[in-house]
């Protein structure tokens, strides 16, 4: 009987043991969602209370999607609600909204005064941003896909395209580069954490950590927004 009690105690410790550093979940994050090491650490730390070790890294959008589908990373941070349509075969959207982000059209072309003034081929966007692709589809436009913000603004400043979609986080982070630009609202979208289905059992803990963080009056807005009085 004593041996059975000891075995049960050991198993209980194993089953309730928090993830160690060796068991960290690796999540990729997008663009301006984390603008500093402090933002990265602030996000990772909110999961400690749930016994979760989270490590966030940066990957290009399409590489992150391929890695998630293949199970080479454990999840992604900051993807829109519609991203589920692309990864549902392998991933789960954690049912806890991180933040709602506004999306804008940015241009310095004097002939563009509304999104309706644009034609296909006159807009560029970053490949793999589902929210941007959805916005173009809603406008009935096709655009030029590039892989980085630098490439995006090179096309824009060279006059090869007339406008780009940009969310409120990136708009604040790149306000110096966008001096003189006009912006027009394109809508808004919610952002979420996605995890690979092999970690389905951890979804409730991840959601609880996010909701507890928000219920305590905190947010997931990067420091660049909080310190300058902006809101997403």
C-alpha cells in the first residue's frame, strides 16, 4: 500500500510539474507586435503563473506559417482571426483576444483620396499578413507582395506603387518614415495566439494567462504605443 501511495505521489508531481526551460514552447511573433526585448519579456512573463515556459522568436510570415503547419514551432503570436482558415489542419486559435488593431491605407499620392481611387497593381503589401490580404480582397484589388517593411517602403518611395496597407502598431512604430503620408481607415481586426494541435491540452492555460493579464488592467500594446499615448 505504501509503495502504491509513493507511486501515485510521484505521478502527481510529474503531471503537475510546470514546463522547465527545456520544455519551453517556441512561438513566433509578427512585425511590430514586439518592438523591443522588454516587450518580448513582458509577453513571456505573463505565462509563468500558469506554469508555462514561453519563448518568442521572430520569423518571416510565410516561414512561420510553414513551420507551424509542420510542427517545427509550437505556435504564433499576433495572427488575425481569419488566419485559422489557413492553418486549421495543424493549429488551434487560443480563444482569448490579445488586442484589436486598426488597419489603414497609407499614401502620399495627391490623386488618392480614398481606397476606391486605387487600381490593382497600385498597392503593395507584406506577404503573409492575412489581414492585409483580406483587406485587398475586400477592395477587389490585387497587389504586389514583398517580404519586409523595407521592401514595401522602397516600392512606395520609388513611385512603383501608390499605397500600402498598414496597421496602427506599425503606423506608430514607423511614423518618421511615413511623415507626409495620408491615411484612410480600412477596418480593424483582432489578434490571437495560435498553437500547434500537439499542445491542445495547454490551450486552456494559455487562454487563462491572457485573460488574467487583461482582467488585471494590463494590455499587449507595445511600449512604443503606451509611452507615446497611442492606442491600437
